C-alpha cells in the first residue's frame, strides 16, 4: 500500500480541532511535533501539547484526493496557513517499516528467525518462529514487541486460547502457539497486517491454530489470555472490550505504553483487573494484570 503525508503547522490551541477533522476525513495516523522536532508519540485523551506551534503530520492512502481537505483547512486556518502534501516514497516506507532481520532470542527458550536460512546453533531445541520480515509491525526489534514475547516465554500456560489484538505480523500469536497455546486469534484492522499474518502463519505451518481476522470477526467466547500491543489511547478506549473477552483470572498484557502514560492505562483497567505489574525497556512499558472473578 502507498501513502501520502499532509503536513501543516498550527497553533497549539487549534490542534484538537484539526486532529479531529483529519481523522474524520480519513487520516490513518496523526503525529505531532514541536519546532524543536520533539515528538509526542501518544498524548493522553483530551491532552493538548504545550508548545506554542505544532507541526501536524497526517498519513493518508496515496489514492486519496486531498484537494477539498486542503481547501477546508485553509478556510479554518486562514490564507497564511502552511499546508503541504508529499508522497511517502517506497524507499522511505521500506526504511520505516523493515526492522532488523537477524535471529533473536527472547526469554530462555523462544527464538524469532527470518523466513530463510539455518537457525543458529544456540536455537537447537528451542521454540522457533519464522517471519517474513516485511512492512507489518512486529519482528521483535521494537521494545513493545520484545516485552510481550518475553512475558509469553516466561508465563504462558500450555493449552490456552490466546487473543493477539493489533497483531501486525502475527508474531505474538505465532509465538503463543509455538510455546504451547492450543490456538490463537490474530486480529488487526489493517488489511496489509492481516495479509502478513496469514503469510507468516503459513510459513510456520500454523494455519490450523492461528486464525487471522479483522476485529469484527472475533468469536463471542472468552479467551484465556489477551495480548494487546497497540498504544495508550486505544488501550484505554478498549478496556471494557478486553475485559469482556477474557475469562475470570485470565492474564492480559498491554504494551505500547510510555512511562508517563502508565497511571492512566491502569486506571482504565482497574474496574475489571487486579495485580498489575510492569516491565520497562527504553521508556516503553508492558503492563500485565489479571481479570477479576
């Protein structure tokens, strides 16, 4: 899939309105930066950056016609508005999306390997997952994925049913079945991620144990384990949804959370979950908890 970026600079007090407009007109992602190029990766719900001027970058499919949107933004921001649209080149897209492909170990006995090539000698007898190292997020290089993989290696009980929500490449679902889960659902709302997860399930001979689907196709039955490696805002919004998908006493692992966002995420889950624990790497957190009876 090809993309284009719409970039504009706005005063901080206009950010919330502009972000709402961009999302309503089809933006797939919106990022915010100040004049010093310091990112706000995921503001808390309702929070506005404190910088006086904010550069807003919105990601749209390449085929989207942004003429009317640019005119609308110009009317909203005035004739002096600085609005530009540029393609996200294939080279830049690949550079952003392809992660390190070397074999890597997580925990004591789980390895991620590229699709081709012999495993290292250290992986002999270990649980291994092979991946097409493509554009879909999730090859273990990012701390959020690594934290989830290490939790699985240390804690997953055999024979469990696992939900991997926001599956990307399907890596967490595939790791779960490699570690003994009876089956896993790999769920994402990005068609490219679903295609990548299906390719990786086939690569590992796991098509009969890893079910790849959009969120609306989830079964009504509860799972034994829920994994959600997304971001703080969608985690907060889906707290009740995940609680309804998890059996009593079952663990949930939430990842993609920055250190300063932990309190808000835990507060959203406390009505349904207990015994929260946190692991951290490079400023990113994974939060594990258990469903109340």
